[in-house]
C-alpha cells in the first residue's frame, strides 16, 4: 500500500508553525529558528492558509531587496500561491508536486481545514523507510524459498 501525506502526519504529528499576515518577518524568522523549520504557514484568523514564508522568501525578498526584517510584515514578502494537498495524496504524488513546483513544503488540507504540513525531507524519509522494509521482506522471502527447495 502506498503511503500518503496523511500517513506522514500520523507519524510526525500535526503541529504546524504558523504566523499571522501582519507579523514581522523578524518574528517569523525567530519562530522558524525556535522550531528548527524552514518555513511558516501564514494563516488568517480562521486558520485558513493565505501564504507561506520560507528561507528562500527571506533571501529573495528581504536580503536581496534591502528590506528590514524588523519592520516588514510577512504578508508583503510571503509566497501567496500555496500548493496544498489532501491527506490522501500519495508520497510519490507529493514528491512529484514539489519537484514540478520547485517547493519543499506542502500544507495538508481537508475541506479547508489545515491538518499539517509535509516537507520533501518527510517524503524522502518515508520512501527510504519503505525501501528498507521491502528489502527485508524480499530477503525473508528468498531465505524461505531457498530453505523450502534445499532443506539442510
């Protein structure tokens, strides 16, 4: 069975680092550092995703443009076109979406409700674990096959 975005959230949890649109970039960066994450989801008062602010956004729209992170509201520099996925999306689909969109984070949303976020690292980790399980399964199968054909 293919793992899904929802499966990843089941294992990693549903905590999401968020910010309000009016918060300063500096406050967002501090929150990202405190939580050791590369992005914050920008949500409105109804917890609807209205944007995402990433390390790339900081580099492109603050550092290179000479803005002040202490006075710039995150809504002025966030990425507004956020691609979200449902919890039923497979890990392979999530990886494909991130590759095509050149992004590293996908909010997981169901019926407008934010459930969590998956990163490219989460997806790669899941794929790696699945591959190791498959190798273990195949080794067991081969050992049993050999023992059934060539008993000791």
